[in-house]
C-alpha cells in the first residue's frame, strides 16, 4: 500500500467519527476478531477436506492416494494470507452527509450511502459471530444496488453505528 492512502489513515477502533465537508474522512478498520473467526473456520474446513480428500482414500485405495490430503492444506496456507489482506482492506468512515465503505484488494470498491437514502439499518449476529463477539451492520436503501454491509464489528460499535445512522437518516429524510 502507498503511504498516506486512506486505508492507512485509521486503525481498528480509531476514535473520531465525523468530518466536516472537504476534510478527509476518518477511516475505521474492522476489529481483529473477524480475522480470527475466519481463520478458525478456514482451519476447521481444511481439516475436514484433508480428511475427505486424502486420508479416507488413502486408507481404502492405498497410501499413494493419501497425497491428496496435502492439496487442501496447500490451499489453506494460501487462503490464510488472502484472509489477512482482505480483512485489512475493509474500512468505513462516517462523514457529514454519508457513510463510506471501502473494501477489496485487487478490485477496490467504495460504496457511498447518503444518510437521507437509508431505509433500514440492521444489526445481525449469527451463532459463530456471537461466539467471537462480533456483529454485522447492514444498510438497506431504496436502490438494491447500494445496500451495504459492514461485517465483524464489536456489538457495542454496531449498535452505536445503527443508532447514529438511524438518527441521521431520519433527520436527512425529513428534509426530502
């Protein structure tokens, strides 16, 4: 990454949430719990696939077939690094009139969601996310293409963001 890029401007849990028009946005990263959760799931699924792809055929068809157990392990080593890069690419910033969400390593995508266009702000947390103390914020707008998601937030931050976005959305939509 280049020095001074907006992706390096903030770190997970950086204080300061809004900027004034014309200022650079204050970017916030995702907490490391999301990366830990995804890497644990990768490890579990790698073990299952290695067992299915190599160990079982090795027992029933001969030891040469056990080499196929290495294939999922090699893929998992590569994916381990990719998960870290993907996690570091996720950022969000609250500005005066809209919310920015930036993600992507090869294909960067930046979503701008105006507060006045938000119809619903949802906080969800599945069983695995709850185990890791994480929640996901999903923003719904009138245009389905601009629905946005911020995964892996601390539940307190997700609720704070939901309340703030709902408040700002109501205030901005009243003027429409």
